[in-house]
C-alpha cells in the first residue's frame, strides 16, 4: 500500500474540507499545533495511518475511524 491510498469514504474535516487519502489525513494532522498532535486521539490516528500505509487492508478502515474519532474529540473541546 502507499500514502496515496484512498479511504472508502472521505473524512469530513469540517467546513468544506474533505480528506480523501491517507496522505491528506497525515498532512492535516501535521498542520495541527504541536501540542494537539501529541494528544492521545491524534497519536492513535497517526499510528493507524502509518499502519494503513504500510499494510493496507482493514487498516485503512481503522485509520478512517481513528481520524473521525480524533476530529470529534476536538469538537467536544471547543
């Protein structure tokens, strides 16, 4: 697999931003403030994105779920 692998369904990152690939999701996380990147929910998302890029298969689905959970965790903090 590779970082250009697409999610089965895009990840809605708020507004009109939609993340279509593992790379776009990783780039989104890397644009967050550094302290946010170190929060547990974002670390889980990063780990599953890496696993998905290296392995593929069901990990792509897990990475999408981790991204959605991380995005929703941040919504609850606003």
